[in-house]
């Protein structure tokens, strides 16, 4: 957790990648968009590679390899003499960006009992959210010196994270039971069902995150409100991690996820009148309550799916299972920007939030059947 917090302190550069390409390398907007899309597509094989290496090289070695690769790619982006080499650096960053995710997620499962895993993943998510607030402050300070320095700072935090992992974790390699063969996650129907549900959630989540600043801008609300709402959301996720302990102890993961999706739907539903009010008042204050409600739902949803997926695999296969499940975020990263811009351009913020609320409600209604299908396979 300490290593991930250090890494997240520098994890602000992705939002600045298109701006760096435009301002520092004179890239046209369309070219900057294509390069950024190349980064996003490269994260999908990156995660799959991380899962495979995790189960063969071990968790620690894979985490260190991925972080050092990210540091080198970030450095290339910062010092590239021209756009072509910067584009190469962006794609290389994508290819390294997700390598450390599957082994770090598998490590949480390795170190916890099944009944502890959801809480452990939630605690990790809350710690990363807390670091995200500090990352925003650091980005604001460094941006004044030039965008290239943001990428230098991220490279340094990647190396610091790698050093913590290398010094603090023992060497490991998951042992496979004698005579056992590796399971193929893509042939496991339970995982595919979780992947489908996870893709719907990840897309809704990224539409929600990306929609806030764009919706505020469309309604003429000062951009500072976006930063305020991001900070409020992160603080609520941290506090909301405790909410899981208030639910009945006998509830299984899918019932807890149902509650999370209902809270998400409620918050997004409240955002519909908030959008109308923001357009009339020119302030984002109306979004405070919706953001708090949906962030409590997020706190419940960030840990449970990973705990379920980790429980589907043998210890020696967890890295690849978690990597396969994590593809949902790569798919969502590709789809969400198109959905956000399309809905905002045609129907406006109220329709954006209403659509997301319906998606969250549909996910809430599907969790009971999903739980039966996953646990009975």
C-alpha cells in the first residue's frame, strides 16, 4: 500500500498527455488525440502481459519491471526532441502502464484470507484515492515550471515505488500444484460473466468521472469547481470504506455490490436536477450531494469485484485472472470518451447523468442473478 501511494503521487500525467503533445511538441489536436488513443490501446496488452509475468516471474519482479519501464517511457516523453519520438514514448508508456496492476492485485489476494479480501482491496483503493488528492496539489505546483516536469516527477515516483517494492517485499513465485496445468481465464465462464458486468461498471464510472468537468464547462461553471468535486469525491471514498463494515456481516459480495450500485444510481439520479440548477446558477455547489452519494457507492464497488475474481483462480493463476478481468478498464477507456462527448453534445448534462443512473440501476438489478451464475459454475 505504501508503494502504491508513492506511485499515485505522480500519477497525474495522463490527463496532461494531450496538452503536452500540443504545447511542447506542436501537435495538432487530432494528432494528439490519436497518440493518446494509441496509449490507451497499448494498456490492454500491457495488463495481460503483467498477469502472465506475475504468474511466471513472481509478483515482486513483475511490479519492479513495470514501474522501471514506466519511468523510462516518462523520461522519453519529457526529453524527446520532436513529436515522433514523443509519440513512441507515449505508446511505450501504454505498454508498461498496466504491467504492475495484476501482480499488485494478486499480491493482496495472496496475503489475505477470502473473507478479508474485499476489505483489503477497498482499503487499497482508499489509500490511492487519498494520494490522488495530494497528486492534484503536486501537479498544480509543478505545472507552473512546465509540463515536461510533470513527467519527470512521475518517472521519479515510479522509481521510488519500485525501490520500496524491491526492498520491502520478499522474492516470490507462485507455486503450482504438482501435475496441475495452468487455467485459461478466457475459457472460464464465471470470469467472462464478471468481465461483462465489470465493463459496464467501468464504462459508467469513467463516463461519470470524465463527464463532470465537461458538464460544468458546458454550463458555464468555473473550472475550479471540478477540482473541488474531485477532492470531495476522493475524501468520500476514503470515509466510505468504513461503510462496508456497517452492512450485515452475513451479506455476500453480490448483495454488497447491489447496495453499491443502488447508491451509485441514486447519486447519478440526484445529478440530473443538480445539472439543471448548475446551469441556472453558474455554480457547481448543487453537485456536492450527488458526488458524496455516488462516491459512497464507489467505495463499496472498488473492492468487491477483485475479491470475487481472485477467488475464482488458484494462487498460481491469480495474476492472469485479474489481468483478464482488468481488460474491462481498457475497453471502458476506449468507449467512455465517445459516450461522454456524444451525450453532452446532443442532449446535455441532464441526459448524461440520467443515462448513467439507468445503467447503474440495471447493474444493481443484475447482481443477484450474476451471483448465482458465478457461484454455481
